[in-house]
């Protein structure tokens, strides 16, 4: 038979468990919200940089000029929390595009833009924006750009370089 003292002990134990669970849920929600705010800010900065440098990219006859400012999609879901990498896609007229030239051109222009606009990087990495990948799929040129503003993104770039 359960005594009154046992009920009190069980009630305290259940209350402690519920309190810990509520704390963990609230902490997770706050953390996710903070990461979302940081990611949105990084995405906005990267989009602004890309929109500034893209006119030179669209001088290539094989890439169609978009009719509005470009917006990226995040690649965070694939690579983990805190990775500030974003994907852009553009319609191409031909698959005969010099990918190395586009990568070099975008890297140069993005980092010139960062320097001119005093955009800060993580622990003074040599390049703030890095084109991490380019590929053509179904008549679209896809470009992944990392904004190296934190350790997660710096590690992501290092891991991609190893591949």
C-alpha cells in the first residue's frame, strides 16, 4: 500500500522531470530561433553581395540574366547547423560554360565586395565568400556560396576542400 510520504516523493520526482523537460524544450526553441536569425542575416548579406557582382557574370552569353534580384536557398539542412552556405541557380543556354573561370571570377568579385563593404569574417580567414561548388543540372547553373562567418562554415569549407 502506498503511503502519503511515498506519494509526496513520487510527486516531487515527477515535478522535477516535467520541469527539466520544459526547460529543454524552451532552450531548444530559443536556440533554433537564434540560429534562424543568424542564418537569415547571413543569407541577406550573401544575397546582397551576389546581386552586386552578378552583372559581370551575366555578360556570358550562355547564362540568362534574371529579371529580378536573385535569392538563395540554404544548404544548411544538408550540412548541419550553423553552416552559412547558400545555393543560387540560373538558366543556361548551353552546357559549354567554363566553370573554373566563373568560380574564379565570382570568388574575386565577392571578396572585393566584402573588402569594400568591410564585411567581417571568422578569425580573419583569407576569403569571406567562397564558391564551394558549381554544376549544371537540367539547363540550370547551380552555384553554392559559403559566407565564412563562423567556425561551422569554416569547417564545412575545409571538409569540401578535402573532397
